[in-house]
């Protein structure tokens, strides 16, 4: 009996150590992934590439390249190519952010709006990380509801692209913040509970959550707080 209990204890400790290692590696890679994002956004603005990513052609380009990267990341997540593939994707995402960054910098208080959106996103992430460490119940059931919400958000975004409604943009941005903040909690809890054991996949999921919250916050700040020259 003592031997069996000892084996169970050792198994639990090993599992706990693995979860902590995945979480630690995820946080480290997530922080690293922000550097190519910033570089990509800066290059996009400096080289005037923002025009390439506007309109329907820009959307088609984004979808094709983004899904190609995501497929490649999932295929290489267990090899040495996984991290460079992920960092390449985050650089591309930085380029895709350049139209919004350029538009925001057109405001007199543009840099402040960008920093506020960044600080707000960091605050949401820290809040969700804290919640994931104290919530005891499993959140796997959230995944289905969040996916349905995500599909509805995408459909709403496509409709609003035709309508061009500022009110629609505000509503969609607020819903997006809610959905992707919940996704942060869901993805973090999966790591904490041991449901996600690959730190590259975990980083990709959290990165997508963060980038969507940031974009939505920046859109709202631009609409309500942007000061024209």
C-alpha cells in the first residue's frame, strides 16, 4: 500500500512538473513572439506596405498566408522548425497590423492610444492568468460555446465590411474582446490542467487571443479617443 501511494505521488509530481514546464516555456515563447510582431508592424508602416493589406485582396492574402503558417506550425510543433515557424507567423501578423497602426498614428495622440491598448491587453492577460490558477472546475465545456461565438463574430465582421458601420465596428470590437478574453482563460486553463502539453501549440493559441484583444481595444480607442490633427 505504501509503495502504491508512493508511485501515485511520484506520478502526480511528475505531471505537475510537466505542466509547470509547459506553462513556463509558453510564457517565454509568448514574450519572444512579440518582438517579431513589433518588427513586422514597424516595417509595414515604414515601407508603406499597409496598402497591400487593405480591402478584399488584403483579406484573401491574410487568410491564405495565415492558415498556411498555422498548418505549418502544427506540423512542425514537435521538431526544431516549430519555433522559427511560429516566429515567422508572428512577424507576418505584425505586417498585417500595420494598416491599423498607421491609421492610429494619424491621430495626434496615436502613440498613447497604442500604448494604452497594449497595457489594456496585458492587463486582460494577467487577469485571465490569475483566474486560471484559482478556478478549480474544468472549463473544457467552454470551447464549444466560444467556437460558436467566434463563427458569429466572423460572419458579423464580413457583413460589416460591406455595410461599413462605425456602430457595427464598436459592437463587434466589444464582442471580440469578450470572446478572446474568455479564450485566453480557456487556453490557459488547458495548460494548467495538463490538457495542452505542447508549448508551441499553447503559444500559438494564446498569441491569437492576445492579438485579437489588442486589435479590438485599439479600434475602440481610435473611435472614441482619437484626436485629429
